[in-house]
C-alpha cells in the first residue's frame, strides 16, 4: 500500500488501488473509539450525458437519476431495507448525492464488520423493478416539492441560475417531477452498471484499523467485476459570462435571505494549485466578511446582518464559484459593503497583520477536522473525487502568501462575475 504522511499534524493515510480499479483509502486513528466507512462512486447530478465504456453508445439520462439510484439501492428482494438493517445494528447509517458523487456510509463503535457486510452487499446488488421504481417516483416527487418550498434551497438554485446558462450544476440534484417520471429500471441498471463499476469507486475507512487487515476484509467482500474502460462524460461548453446579475423571489421568510456569488473563470490544471487557491479564497472571505472583519462588525452592529454569513468556494473541473449567504433586512447594503471592501483591498493591498491572523485561523479549522472520523473520511472522499490529496490543505498552507492572495482577489472577485440571489418575504 502507498503510505502518505502529513508530518505537520502527525497523520498518515494508506492508499491501495485494487486490481479491479477501485481505490481504498485508510486513515488509522488509534486514539478514537468510533469507526467510519464511506463508499462513493464518481456519479453525481451533473453526469446526465455520457458515452458507455466498451460500446461507444452515447446516453442521455433524465435529470435526477444519480439521486434516484441512491434512494433505490437500499431496497432488497425480500422486502427488507438495508438502511433499517444497519440502524438495527446500532449504526448511524446514511447516503447522499452531490453534484459529482454519490456516497453510502455508516459510523459506529460496535458491530463494524456486521455493518460492513450489509453495506458492501447492498451497494453491489441492486434490485429495481417496475413496481418499486414507480413507488419511489411518488416519494421523490414529494421530496422535490418540499425542496421547492425551502427558501434556502431556492436561494442557492437561483444563484446557480444567475451564474450559469447551460452548466448542469443548475439542475436540481433530485431532478424535477417531470424528469423523474421518465426513469425506468432499465435506465437505473444502465447507470448502475456504468458508474458503480469498482474502477469508478472509492472507499474511505477511518478509525482504529490496522491498514493491511482491513484491506483484506474489504477485498473479501468484493464481488468480482472486471475493470471497465473510461467513462466519457459530455458537458456543455464552458461559459465565460454570467447568465444574469440578479434574481429575486418572494417566499415565506421572516427576514430576507441573500446569496452573493462570484463566478470563477480560471482553470488550474495542477491539483496543488487548486488547493492553494481554495485556501487563499477561504482566507479572503474571512477577511472580507468573516466574524472578525470590520465589514461584519459594522453590518451586525447596525442590524443589517442578523448573523455571521456562510462562506464557501465550490469547484470541480466543470464549475467554480464563491458564495456568501446570510440573513439581512437590507441585502443590497450587504452587497455594496462587500464590494467596497473588496475594491479597497484590491487598491490598497491586504493588511499583513490581519492576513496572518486569519491565515492561522483557517489553518486551525483544517487541523480541527482531523479530530472527527466522519469529517476526515468525507473530506478524503470528496477531495479524491477531484483528484486532490486532502493532506495538501495542510502542506500547501505555508505557500499561500499575502501577495498570492492579492492576485487571487483580483482574478476571482471581479465585478463582471458578480451575481446576487435574494428571497424576500411575501
């Protein structure tokens, strides 16, 4: 097994690519009682058009298939549900779908191997019928309608609509009531056989494990499947311009909520460059409107901002954007103040003392994640899907200088790339 170490925080990970192409990542944590396993496939909501390996058949699938497939994986031919089985063992089990991957997981202190038996059984043995697929359509349709009525979700989707014209990140992860009506067992099996091949999957295990021993346990539970060829995913051409600068909607909210977004146009080819940029953006966001920033203090004290806003940088090979979301009685004022401080930093440069203080705070946030088996495992899986080694966020920290962050500020936080989504009270 390949062993990688992060000497700064005294952590190590073991990585093995199996003969069938599946990647296994093991992060031993001998000082923790909890164990966590997460098994992910590189298949998310944006993967709705692809060429099947070995056949060159171009396939278009309805929006929401990855999420629908995740829901159906738990159902067994004998009428049982694997999620219920795992819960009955006392395990905290779940699954989720994102834009770029789907994952199945559980956390426990006891009954780990019984849980691993169930997890690796149901993920490798799908069961789809006309009857159970039709039944699931009704359940997911209700979920879609529920999210349509959720202000925070609509805020996010409207922000994506502002930034992107054709990019599939605009598509709701669950699809629409209309799109899921087109899903059949044949569609599900076609996507399962394409994307749930071991060569497209990664398993991360974190806890008190002996790497060689747990690797054998995983191998013993794998069904034999040959490694397939590359899945050629087809995405719309990259878009340079935003779709629209502003979108507003009225819903049942007591106070307006807002999302300020900056669409990022740059394309770093090197994963370490991606990591450095991500670190720089996190530092910049904290300096611009984080809890210790002058902007936040001013807006909070005069009642404009009701709480610390959330800040994030989402990226993949197909999209990248900064998002600042929060509650405010005057979202426009928040946007104006944010733009003012960004322009000031561009003109005058970043304050060295402030930059160093926030940089240490961001580093501390990264280190704290290594206290939780769930945070570690989910982080390693999500980063692995992007081709990133999670330890790079610790190792590359010192390469992010004030001067580098100032360059990122000028290249990413551009007024031409700025959008705003607002949900106001009815």
